[in-house]
C-alpha cells in the first residue's frame, strides 16, 4: 500500500491538480476545431455511462465494507472507484476533443430536469476532484480523522456525480448520432 507524509508540498500538489484538471478539461473542450481521432470515439459516451455506473457501485460497495469494518474491502473498492474516475476523465476528454457536444432533444419539463441534472453534475464534478484527492491523501497519510471529515462531503457528492452522470447519459443517449 502507498503511504504519504503530510506536508505543505503535498497539499500544494493537491491544490494544483484540483485546479489544473478542470482548467485542462475546459481548455480541451473549447478547442476551435475537433481532433480527427476516428469514428471509434463515437462509442465513448456508452463506455463513460458504464464507468459512471460501476463507479457508483464501487462507492456503494466501499461504504458497505467500511460500515462492516472491512477496511481492506473498503480500500479495494475505493481504489477501483479512483481508477474508474481516472479512466472516465481520459475517455471524456477523448470523446469531447474529437466530437461536437450532443444536443438534448427533449422539450418542456423533461428538458428542465435534464438541464438541472447536467448543470449540477458538472458543477459538483469540478468541486469533488479536490475533495476526493484530499480524502485519498488523508487515508494514505494515515490521518483517519481528517479522512472521515473530508469523506462526509466527498462521498455523497461523488456518489451524486456518478449517479447523475448515468441519468444524464440515459436521457441524452437517444440523441447520439
């Protein structure tokens, strides 16, 4: 298992990564033209939907494990969730640098629900990066009290982001070309 030492340098690294990831994603999404990565990228939204589903499942498994005092099971499930989050990020960027954003075709109330879920999903996904990194950092540094304090915020937000990502995907998937 990886262990870390708490230090101002490590805090700075987390802060930089927490800012760099959303800025890099925003920058890549706003490229003036899309990169010609090929038609294979059209399957990525479906893979991303699966990854959001399995991330939510990993988070739930991790919660059950820690409630049963199964720390090793908790570590494994959270490790899977962190890995899935990293894969999600790579696939999300690959899809959006190669493809135009898909427009939601629904109207009326369903469009309002979709836009609420999408906007809350995006806003919270930006903020949860730092929370997840801090929770992971505290756990790897062995500061379980700080880990628990951070997880009180990180866990429900991350679970919401994962589940809302699945719902947003299911709502927009009929409009993928």
